[in-house]
C-alpha cells in the first residue's frame, strides 16, 4: 500500500493525521458549508452584509418553506425528475441491447460502430445545438419535457453503450457458447443469461446518468423557453435573477438542487465510483 | 407448399441468425443516436457555410442562404473569437492542475483509518453537485461587498472609520478586488472555481487506481530502499498510468466543455473577456439580437475540430487496447 500505512507509523504521526483529516475536510467543503449557513439565515443577516459570518438567527424551516411557497422551486424540481427518470430508463435499456450486440457478436462494423458511440459521447454540445433545437421546434418538442428527455436519452446512449459493451465483453463468453449449443434463441440468451449478469452495471450506469442529466444546464437553456418545463438547474439561475437580494432563498434553492444527486451518490456510492472509472481504470 | 417453405425459412434465419441478430439489437440505439447526435453533427458542419436566422418561409422552406466560407473569414477577423481561443487554452492549461492536485488528495486519503470511506465520499461531493451551484457559490465568494475574499482583504488592508454622521464605514488602503468584474482576473476566478469539482473527479480516479497498485512491487521497492517521492515516481506512478490517461482526457474535455460556470458567473463578460468557444457560440447563435445559426455553427465547427484531436487520440488508444485484447 502506498503511501505508507498510517497504522504502522508512530503514534504521534497517527494522531496528527487523524486530527488533520476533519480540518482538511472542512476546508475542502467550505463553499458548501458557507452556502448551507446562508440558506438558514434570516433576512436581517443578509441586509447587514453578514453573508459568510456565523448566522445571528437560524431560520432553516422558514427559509426552505419560503422556497417552496414563494418560488417555483417545486415545479422546477418536479420537471427535473420528469426529465431525468425517463432519460435513465431509455438510455440504459437501449445501451443494454446495443452493448450486447457490440460485445458478443463478431461482425465487421462492430468496432467502427462502437467507436461511433464513444466519439459521439465526447463531442461538444455546441455542434449539436442548432440542428437539435431546429428539429425540436419543427416537431413541436421545443419547450416540452419530452423534447428534453428524448435528447438526453439519445445523447447518453453513447456513454451507456461504451459502458455496457465493455462490461459485457468482460463476462465469460463460454456462457453464451453453451447456451447457443443448447439451442437457446439469441434474445433469450440476452434476457436470461446476460441481463441478470449485468445488474451491477445497470445500477452504476443509472446513478451516473441520473447525476449527469440532473445537473445539465446547457440543454435546459437550448430546449426550453418558459418557466413551465425548466429543470432545477435553470430554475436556480432564474431565481438568482429574480430574488437579487434574497441570498438565503437562492442558496436554499441551490442546495435543494444538489440534494438528489448527493443523496443518490451516498446511497449507491460503490456503483457510482465503478461507473465513473469502468472502461477506464479497471 | 406451406410445409416445404416453413422449414426453409426457419433454416435461413437459423443460418444467418448470428449475422442478423446484432443489427436487431443495435437498431433502436443506433437510430436514436443517429437522429440526435450523428446527423446533427453533419447538419452543423453544413450550416456553417450558410447564413440563417432560423426562420422558415410560409411554404416551410428554410431561409438559409449559402455564403461559402464567409462565416470563417468573419471568424478570423473577429476579436471575440481570438479571446475565446486564448481563454480555451488558458482553461486547458490551468485545468491540468486538477490532475496533480487530485493525485495529492488521493494520496492523502489512501489510508485505512476508521470512517475513511465516509471521508472519501465527502471529498468527492463537489463533483456530484451541479456546476450551476458551484458557480453561484464562488460568485458569492468573490463578491467585493460581502464575499469571503472581501472579508479577508478587509482584515489586512482596511480599517473601520466613523464618518461625520456617525455611521461606521470601511476605508481601504487598497480597494477590494472585484475579481469577476475585472477583465484581467475574471477568467482565473472562474477556472479556480472549476478546479474544485475537477480535482474531486481526478481524486476518485486516482483512489481507484491506487487500490489496484500491486502491493508486492511496493514491498519490493521498500526493500530496495525506495521511499517517498522516489517510490511515487518510479513505482507507483507507472502503475497509475491508466488513471492518469483518463484524468488527462476528462480534464481536457471538461475544460473545452466549460459552459455552465461562465454562464452563471460572468455570462462571458466583462466585455467578452471570459468567453470561451462553447459560450461564445451559444451567445452568437441564440442572442437577443436575433439568431445567427450559421455563424454559431462555424464557431461550433472550430470547437468540434479542436475536440476531435483529443477524441481521435482517445479512440486510437482504445483501438490499440482492443487489438491487444483480442
């Protein structure tokens, strides 16, 4: 193990390390702590310029209540959920099928098609922006929830396929050979042999895509116009404009925007990290 | 009749099953991906040769007019374009600091103390939250009236004075820097904010990498008297190569994709000094002064070209791995 395990070093060093750890953590998360403290302040603090000092009064409940009643935050959060969940469902299912095809079958265009998905996943959004926006306007998908999740689902399919293909490729191929010799239909092999085996990958992918799409800001700006279908990221920006001197409310809304991905991450941490590194660092 | 064709058909499918099946499995994903990703890329490339405000005639025909390479010559003479390019380079170079910084944090956290898992996940937090939120937080940090930077600055360079009316005012010998309003410093301020989540990302890549470092080699190194930096450089880092490779790729792509924080913190200003290609393109294509889809597409094409260099390199490396793998 590198660096040298702390457990084997001198007691003094060990204590110093354990004492420094929480200090380092607080310093590292200082921006988040600051925004949390701001979100529980009263407006008196805000008006006297006490934005980052210790709050003089704690209004946790009042502020978060105000965010839900005085702003559109609830609408934005609902929209985010309505955009994110279908995206995850569609892109992960499509990628399962595609990843299976690219990993199991040997055909000439398998590798080029695989690279198409990989490359597509890395292209800048701007190269897609104008045609996708135009197409959405033409088909009536502009400024709708469906328009947003359809695009996200298609785009994320690239990353999902990269992920699933590598995962399935690493499974023992004998399983498929045996099933084929037994005369099992191809789709049955997919359904009964492969799908149960890729369950951990499905979990990892789902949490990753959830986070990616939940945090999207660019497409929210490109594909929407009104307040009705905006996700929370764009909503927080709008709130920031509307409530210029109500930082306590804006920060409360920002934290609400951050809660779902943070929660999901904590819940599925191991999956999340495999997801981020698989296909890359094994 | 029917009895003779049915087995024939079945056998055709059975014989070609392995050739047909992959395309059936691929079809939905491929269709979707082509409609929303592959075809739009080519449409954008084509559109960059047109002038178009996004409107259609009454009969549904696009009003775009072909203008050849005019968008590109205009781009060449556009000072904002060069500022954006310069900032893109700045982003890439400074963003690279996230890699050693992430490695450093990972080394610091790669211990087995009680509660370490908890610490590691908390350190990873900045990457999980939206860049919009990160941008807002840092925007407040930099605020010259009440931000953290201002408070620290006041501690050193300012003193409280009571004016004639009796109110407390703050007098500063050196005025508090307004980072995001300064054309010279705003970009650095945004990049610094962007480094926070990116360091967390690199950290997690290295933590996973460190998990897989062969302990026998470390022990062998220890027996040979390798310690500290030497051990890191000659034994550990070579084994972390895959992690470093991914860290470099995601950092470069992340730097070139930076949009959210700029849109939140400065909107490209002051005077376009914090624009990067991704933000400038958006600003040009969808602006308050009408849509300039053609010009925007030309900017997007340039950005796409730059990204393709790194994407191709990544694909080439993947191809090498594939060849070795099979």
